């Protein structure tokens, strides 16, 4: 029960902060929050998205509610690997990933991890 309420609040906060931007255009903090949201149980995420899209449809326009759902479906598909890793409690970023981007092992890599 508590998780259902927290997920809805997280979704509302994300929408307010990002202004409905695509996930590739948001800051790392918002991206992490979005990942936390999507990593919850699928039925909780789905019900939150449906409820929020209905609220958008009623407060703005029916088209915006449908756009909201389509945008989140695309975002979830784009983040599927990270969502699976988060659910399995695996790191979404490893030292190997950072080394591939040219970051040498040391304090900077430790801070990023």
C-alpha cells in the first residue's frame, strides 16, 4: 500500500521537474529517479501510469493522456536493460563501462561509481 502511494508521488514529481521531456533529455538525477520508478513491481508501475494518464486526460486533454502513456512506454523500452539490472540489484554502470569511455581507475572513477 505504501509503495503504491510513493510511486505515484515519484511519478508526479518527475513529471513536474522534467516537464514531460523525453528521458534522454533529463538530468542524471531525474534519470536515476525514473529508473527507481520503473524498477518497481510492474503492476504498481502500470497502475500509476494509467492513473496519472487519466488525470492528465481529464485536466488537460485526452490526447495528452495518450501521449503520456506512449512516452513512458518508449522510455521503459529504452531503459529495459537498466531496469532489469536494478531489479536484480546489479550495478547499472561498471568500471569496465567507464574505462571504455576513457576514465582511468582512481578517485574520479570511484566517485562516478
